[in-house]
């Protein structure tokens, strides 16, 4: 089968029962109509370049998980990739534009990436040894991984301002590297140029006209080096955040057939805790702690405009007195609630008048809020009453991130990006396909205790569904391993909850706000698979499924529930409800996913009541469905996910594609 198909799926009705906790509804799955097509290898994960000392918010979650230091000999790593076979792996990330390759005429020494003051993203340039490249390719060959490699696009360019780089790309080192790769017979499916350099850029940016010329040069190199090869790799670009004018222009300046794949990155959950607030602190004079609005982005913007907001410093170095003096000078007069982390100890300090002289702070944390605090006695109660809020912020917890994941309106916002990107391709580059080259939900390594838990499942699967409904051919999850958002735990390689969703992942089309419903042609088998996501923490959905191609699969149940529903009367007149193949189905397979003990931040997923944990031998557990009669309703409990497989669902659109 050439493609998986996202079928047209309609929420026919959702009726509230007398009890507000139960809602009955019907889903209409049109097996005759194809809404979108994904690629054969839709699921993808990334391996990044970040060293072990890459830290965010005093948390360093990357360990030894990068392209250059990941231990490829660990047995479970290979097992995990093979379970997802064929899995596409994208090698790339923020530091790829600082990496050179130890091959050919390279004259500079081959040193690893290291922390350095003033370096791009705080790191020096680094180097990839060919011995390591050989090891990686042997590993990919053994595991059956499909590889996309991100090249350094800044080589030869120079920085002219804060994040703007100009000049022509120097392809010499990349040429030697690709030539070596071809000579060794390593099959790299696609080559990508640069990471997040488009538009305003992240850390660095390049002009669209020059970048287009650089791509033409790379295309010529690929044509030359693969001239005698039966395999022709794809050229992938630009691997950045979608800005319509820049992307439109890119396809125009690069020209027809140069870019095979147009990639964009998505982090629609925003940053981990309160970076937005930190970024605006220099504009403020009066700073207060607003307990009722600390997680309300709209209110935060209002507080900024009124020059009232929380000030928080993420990292504190030894120059405490200098920093505090700078804060006081900034405020001049006013109020400030000031919190930061020093090492692993949490310290609170409250300044209520700019005339107060702050004493040097001791390294150890104080046991009570009164110690080492200079303030009027009657205001200490204020600090005490708000201490929980301040501690919550300092600990890096982000309840707002949790709410965003379960907010259907927030999850649906990315539709405009997918829609606009589709228009860009249709108008200026119909020869190109669309990929999500990197998506991690929350950026800055993801949210600890959120991105690596069951809670993240809702964001991930829903975005897979939305992406597929806009003809996205590949969706790369940040990361396979590393950061807080890895599919595998960085230290133990134990699968985080989202790993299992990769095994069962489906394509989809969105249905309703809190009940998110998606359908696709089952891969490598006959039938249709539904993905149902319940974002409600109170409502259980009781659903029946209808197929306009054949008879209603659950006609008797649906009729009893909806006999008074005029909308369904119209549907029955519109579609031919004739009992053919659909009526011959006797069972369906169900995979119900919930967090262990009902705790959304659990790192253990439960499948049909059984925790998904490694066996005593270190193997992945079996993913066994439960069978249900097709005429019985589907029950989706609050805050849960279900994959429902109909083995003999009558879907002519699926049968047509299987012939290709």
C-alpha cells in the first residue's frame, strides 16, 4: 500500500444524557471518501546534537543521547527502533549549523561541542568523526531505520548582527561528507540544509534569496554525487518555523523541482514555565505577584502593559549583589516579589522599598520565609500567603502547560499553520510535499513531569491526527531519546508513554471539541482504525459508528439512542444504509489507553487495564487488544484514548489504494 488514508470522519451527533457525565453520540466514517494522504513512513523521531550539559531551568535532561555520544550498543535501543520499523530518524537540531565533518580537506581540528560564552546557543563549534558516522550507519542498517540528515548551512557565512548571517554557503565540507557517505554505500534517504534559519530564525537567520541559492548548489552536488546511483535522495528544506512570506518566496527563488520536501517545526504549547514573563522584565518598573492571573497569558499581557508583573530570574550565579543592585536600579521605586534558584536550593526574597539595603545572601536555603528577609513586619504575611505560588513557579511546575494540552481550542490552533502551508505548496511548489520536521510540544527541552508523562499523549496524538488531515507525509517527534520529550527515557531507555502511541499511531480528521475523533485505513491489513481522544475530565462518551457505504455497523443501538433525532433522519435519507459487508462483521479490536492509577503525570501507560512495562528479560510488552461485538457501543472514559480497529470495515477508498 502506497499511502495511509485519513478518511472523512464526521461527528454525526453528540447528545447529552440526563446525566451530564455521560454523552451518547454517533460517528460517521465515510469509507468511500479520501480526505488526505500521508506517506508510507509517516512516523519519525529525531536524534539531536545537544551535549549532556545542555540545561534549561537548572535541569539537564539530555544525558548522553546525542548523535555523537548515544550508546548504540545498548540492546533495548535497537529493539525499540525495530518495534517501530520502519522508523524514520532525523539527525539534526539547533547545533547542526555548528557541526563540521572530519573528512576530506578539512583543516580545522575536530573538537566536540563545548559550552562557550557567546557561542551560538551557548556552545562552540563541533565535529563529527567518520568513525562515529560509520557506527551510526551500521546501527541504522541493522535496525532498518530510514535516515534524514541535517547539514550545516552556516558554514562559510558570517554573522553581521545579533542573529543575522550573510554570505554564500561554503559546500566544500558537506561535499566531502556526502561523497564519503555515497562511497561507503550508506543510504541516506534525504538531506536537509540548516535548522530553524528561516524568517526571524532561532539563534541565527539567513536571507531567503541567499538560502535559495544555497539550496540550488546543494541540489547540484546531490545530482553529481548520486549520478551513478540507483537511489536518489530527497532535498529537504528549510526546517524552520513557518512564516508565510518567507516560505512563499523560498519556493519562488529556488525554482521548480529543487526542494522535494518543505519542512516546518511546531512547538505550539510554547515554552516551559514563564519564559514569556522573563523576556519582558526589562520593560517594567512596578512588579507585583498576581496570584489569580499567573497562568493566564491574556492577563499577563495586560499586566505588562500596566507595568505590573512577576519578575523571576531562572539562573543565579555568584554575582548576587550585582544582580540585586541592577534590579533595584531598574525599579527605582516600587514593589517586587523576587524569586530565583541558587544551585539546588530554593530561596525567597521580598523587597518592598527601594531604599532597603539587601544583605548578601547565604548559599544555604532558609527554613522559614522570615529568615534573611528585610521587610516591614506587617508585609511578611503577604509573602507567607503567596509563598506557595512563588515556590510553584520556582520549582518549574507549569499548570498552564497542563491546561494547554487538554484545551481543544489550543490544540486546534495549528490548523491554520497546516492550512497556510498547504496553500503555499499548492501555489508556489506543487512538486513538493510537506513534513513536520520537528515537533516537541513545549520547547526548551520540553516540560519536565509533563512532556515525559501520559499527559503529553493527548497533545501528541491529536497533532498527529491534524497533521495527517493536511496531507503531511512525515511527522518527526522531538525526540527519540533526549530532553524531557523523548519517546525513550534518556537514562534507562525505558519507553515513556508516547512510545506506545508510535506503535499504534493513526492518521486522522478532527471531529468535535472534547471528543477528538480520527480515522485511517489500517496499515498492512484490511479495515479501518479509529483514534478517539477524550479531553474531558468528567464526561464518558458512548458512541456508535456508521458507514454510509454499507449498512450501519451498529444500526440497532444507534436507532434506540437517536430515534428522536431529526438530524439522523436526514442522514438516513442522504446515504444508502444497505447491509452488505459491514453487517458481516462480528467483532472489533479495542485498545484503551489510560495512565497508571489514574494519575495523568504517570510515566506508565495502562493498556486495557494492564500496565505497559518491560518484561523481566527487558523486552517490550505485548500490545493485546480486547474484542467487542461490533453492534455494542464504544465507551470512552474521561481523559483516556482508544484505538478501535474494524477488521472488515467496508471502505472502497482503502481498497483502491492497496492496489497501488
